[in-house]
C-alpha cells in the first residue's frame, strides 16, 4: 500500500515545500487538487504536468492522483440541464484527464458535490442521469490516458446524488469501462453507509469496483483525530493485498495544516506498521 497526502492541506506553501514535507512524513505520493496549482486550471499544460511530476520525483514522490476536480473555474456542472454548459464541463474534465496522464497519476477522484447536485426544479434522478452521461463520455479518454476515473460517493449533507458505494458501483457497471471505477472516502462512508465502512470496502474491493481509498474522520479532521475507526479499513486493505493508494484527506486542519498533516501521516503509518 502506498500513502499519499492531499496537497490542499499545505496549499499555503510552494509546491516544492509541499513535496518536501510529504516525503518527510513518510508519504510516497501527493494527491493534487488542480485549483491549488493555478486560479484557472484550464490553463494547465502538459509542460506544467511534467514540471510538477519532476518536482515530486526530486523528493522521491509521484503524483498519485487528482481530486477536487471542479472547484475552479467557477460555474461548471455535470448535472446541468444546459447542454452547452454540460459540454464545457466534460471538455474541462477531459483536459484534466490528459493532465493526469502527463503527471503520471494513477487516478482522478470525482467528488465535486456542488457540480453534480440537482439544479432548482431538477430531480435527483435527472441530475444523476446527466452526470452519468458525462462520465460515460469521459471513460474512453481516461482509458486512452492510462488513468482510472473514480466516482466518489459523498455524504447526504453534501449532495443527494450518489451517497453510497453501491450506488456508485451501479453507475460503474452501467458505463462498463475498465477505466471507470469507484472508491471509498472514510468520512463520507461513515456518514452515509448503513453498515461499517470496512465491511462495505471488503465487499466492493472483492468485486473489483474500488480503485482508490481516502482516509479521514467523520468530523472532517484527519484520520485519528476523531471517533471514526481507521484500523478496520486498513486491515481489510492489508488482508486483500491492496497495492493502491491510501490518500489522507482532512478538511478541517486542526490545530493547523502542518500539525494535521503530520498527525494524519503518523497515525496511518503506525497502524500499517502493526499490520505487517
């Protein structure tokens, strides 16, 4: 298993310092939010991708994945009934797929709750259908770029569209592309699933639906900074021989970003050591 730090935790620092700190904390990768690189990710180029991958490599890291895909630019939506806006959104996501491929990333994680939620007067079913149509159009681009596009289930307090791994897995099955998978975010799963997250993980890891894992607490702090059990999830991954990425993704950087990153990494690494 490979440990990655979500870089927005350290977004106040230059990218080189983010990499230096992540490596010092024992990570092998950095999960990058495109909005931390530039105010307009549409301007990111293949040369930019190779540059950040090179900086990461200088510190012994790889770019594990991209996430928070639709934070910027403003106004994009995958659930919109507006065909022109929907096309602009899928074009932008195709651009990020290519960028991820140039970075050498393994995956893109599509959360983006606001940009898949229903518009006023739109049903949840229609919002999901529009999003699913967009993901289906993106699947061939992801396959060509050699990356896995992961649809992320989110909690109901964030969105009504795709809250459980079962719902996301059903979308993956309907699309039917090897490049389209789902993942588990521990915070979201602890809030949305009817059974413990590690049991959900075991089922969908065995079925081949899970391609990425994010660990955090239901209180939105780092793993180990609340009451959400982390060890059972990591034990399932260990027993399954999971060789993918575990990304640490806190949202509330308590007591400060660096301390949160250090606690998260130390906590997860400590559990992994006991499983060896």
